[in-house]
C-alpha cells in the first residue's frame, strides 16, 4: 500500500499541472486528440451484465512531450493488460470512485512530437455497473430482457457514464469515430448501436453471433451506446433510414408511437440543416430517454403508449443537431443541448397543430418553470448551474426555462433571421464542440444590438421579470404603466431590457377602433408606458410568449355607478387583480366597496363565461377561474355607465 502510494505520487509529479484532465465542468486543453475507438466486446451473459473487452484507442499527439502518459476512464471493471503500439506497457490509477476525475494512465514509453499517432490497446473484463443510488440512470442496466447503456448520469459526479463499459477518454471535448464488434450468445440476442450496421458480419462460432457497427462521424463518448435484447426491427420509409428496435410484444404500439418520426426528421432538417448522420435509430429501454448519436434509447412506457404526437421523440431527435452534431465542450454548457431540444418539442407541435398551439406550449412551459421548477430546484442561471441537490447534472431549469429563452430569441429576431442563425451555428461547429460564446456569436446576426444584453440577462443571469401593471387615466385615454418590480424582493435579479413583451390593446382610429398586437421592450429602468383606449392583454397576444410573471394589475380609471350619475367626480375607484396570471382563482381588490358591483369574465371574442356579484363592503372579491382553460381573458367590472376592464391570464403548468 505504501509502495503503491509512493509510485502514484511520483507519477503525478511527472504528469505535471499542464496534463491535468478535464473535469465535467472545466475543459482543460490536452496534448492529444483521440481519433478512433475500435472495440471488440463480448457479452457472455447479458442478464448478468458481464463483459470481456478489447479496445484500441488511436491517439494523435498535438504537442511534443517527453515520455507522456495517456489518460483513459474505465469504472468498475478489471484491467487485464495494456499495450502501446503492440508492446506491453504499465498503467496506474489516479483518484477514487468518489472523484469526478478518477482515471487510469498508460505510459507511452517514448518522446512524442505533434502529429505522431499511437495506438493504446486495453484488455479488461468484469460486471458492468451504473451510477448507483436509489434510481440509477447513467451506466449499464439489464431490465425487461434488455441490456443497455445510458451515456450520462443525473446524480454522479463524473456525468459521462460510457466509462462503465468502454475504455475511453470520457469527456465531451474529445470526439472520435467508433467501430465495434459485439459478440453475443447465439440464441435470441440482437445488438443495436450507433452509426451503420455492417451487414457483412464476420462469422461467429456455434455458440455466438457477432454484430458490427461503425460510426464514421466524430462522437462525444457520452453519446455512444449499445442495447442487447431479443429485439424485432421496424423500418419506416424515408430519405434517411429510420430503424426502431422493440420487443415483439411492443412492436404494434411502438410502430404507432414512432409513425411520425420521419416527419419530425424532415421538419428539423428544414429548420436546422440536413440530418447529420447515417440513420435515425431508436431502441426501447426501460429507462430513458437519451439522445445517443443515431441510436436513441427511448423510454419503454412512452413507446408502449401508441401516442403519435410523441413530443419526447421530437425532443430526442432534435438532439441529433443540438448535442450530437454539435456537442458541449463541457457540461457547464448542457443548456445548449437541453434548451434547444425542449424548444423543438414546441416547434413540432407548431408543425402539426399550428402556431397558436406553439404559443400555448411555450406559455405552459414558462408557467411550469416559474410556479413549480424554480420552487423545487431554486433559481439559477442556464450556464454553469449548481449540481448539488435539489439540482442535478441535468436540472429541469435548463429544459423549461431554457426552452422559453430560445423562443424569446426567435421572437426578437424574427423567424427567418433566427433560423439562419441556428443553421449557421450548426454548420460552423459541425461534428465538433461549442460553448455559450459560440451560440452568442452565431445569434448576433439575428439579435443585433440586443445580443449581449440578452445573454447577460437570460443565460448567465438569474430570475425573470415580475411586473406590476397599472391602468390609469390620461384625459379620455387609458394610461398604461408596466413596471418590472423583481428587484424589490430579489436585488440580484437583473432588469430585463431584452424582454419581448407581447401587448394587445385598442385605440381610436380614423375608421373606428383599431386593435394592435405588438411586441414592446422596457427602458433601462424596467418601465413601459403608453396610452390607449383599452388594454386587452399582456404576454397573451398572437406574436410570442415570454418568461414573465405579472404580480399585480391595478386600475385607477374613473368609475361610474348607476345609469348616468357620477357618484363623486373626485373619487377614483382603484381595482387590482392578484395573482395574475391566475390558476384556479383570482382576487379582485377594490379601494371603494360602498356599493355592490357586477363582475364578468369574458374571452377575447367578447363572450361572457362567468358572472358574479361582489356585494357592498366586499373589498376582496374571490373569483373562481377553475372552469377556464389556459389563455387570455378580461375581467369586466360593471357598475353602470363606464365599465372597467382588467386583462386576465390563466396559466396552469403541465
């Protein structure tokens, strides 16, 4: 024990600071670039998760170094031997299982210069494991007759989980091509994996079958996978091959669930650029779903549902562009994958159901984030977020908040500039990696002068705009004041000057009443002011939805009682709605409660959906909204000659 410790300390000193490997949340430049992994992997007993493996790693050195070492990850398995260019070499282990950078190092045995190629070959065996915990996700599982690997963990400190079965430099910054021969017992087993299946399989033996797969596009290791099961393969016609692996009992329902995936592929290819890989593949697994490159592990319960809208399939398919074709350089930038994939769910709904359903989807996502996710996970930025509980390696914040932030970029830019910017981002970083700065630079052509402020406020900033809306009087006009008030309670939250706020109002025109549906932006103090005839809605028009919360809506318009008589010309009856947006109820607060009033809820077409009386001396009038679906409405306070209208939004999280 003492001798081994001395050796490890000596080796660590030889390695030097410059050779420290990347952590999950900090990319460290290395003196090597992995070119290719070539694996021969046998699964003698899939149900027992046993493995016998021989992996060759082709490395190109990018800098000269005297007798360097090469680091690789392998977790929970026994290394039998290592070779460098066919000659035996030594290997040492650094760190412990609890470390986020636990790895092994192979001595190369000679000086290297930039451009040299070396092949490191690792032989190992054992029982494959996973990240552990009460409900493990990352790593290798055997469930429901399927042996399969999930490429990331939600709770582990190392995130990338391919190291549970493949000897590799398991960090997204170093992408490489991959080929494998999977050897399985010659019974019922079928192997699904990434890339193309090589149909001229080498012969197995009387008791084994070999499946060969090859991914010729550079792949982040966390996107490599395999699934071994008595699968039946379903193929759907398309320009790009579409293959789906399912157990026989699930094939009919799975075929229905997957039936629209070719349509999704066409949509995203038209939106983000040509499909970047050789096939679209899905395999049913108990845990899921996970966007492994060209072979998506898909949650069994969803595949069994037969539900053809299948937003989850759209999400994972969109990852083939955002995450797979362009991968995060490290996991600080996971929002670049999850935010865009979640946004793409709404794009898919827009394709099949229309733009109003897209807006509804974005609105519900925003509401769920504000009312549920932020309360359970805490409030933090999209980039470089905390990972300790109640957060995780993949917190819901980067899905929900991130999707709405992407939708707001689209609203600011306009559809065509936004689409061109995304296509430019994908093309510029094709089969490589990116960080937030790369998306920011790509979006400059679309967001213009708002780019820096937008990313500062929405990506690296925290929180969201909280609004007080006041409807006052300016002569015969209504004077609208919308003010951001979040800093009253949250001093570290910014003023969101790049908030696209969709406002609908009426004004008197030459030919009568005009209705305007516009996007407005606040000034540097968080203020929007304008005059109109009547305010109809805020963040509920037909143009966009944003991540925004209305705290209070008040009215100080003149209020008439009776048919013709103003009770007191100097009296302004103040009204306020809270909370707004509402869920199942809302309270109308009034400053003058001497008389009873009639309160109506009307939809945007003017139809009355609810009527009730607020009696004299009832200052706080509780109004039920339980029967109303999500959307924009108005509350009409009717005491006679001049009713008061207050915009009302109903938003319930999914």
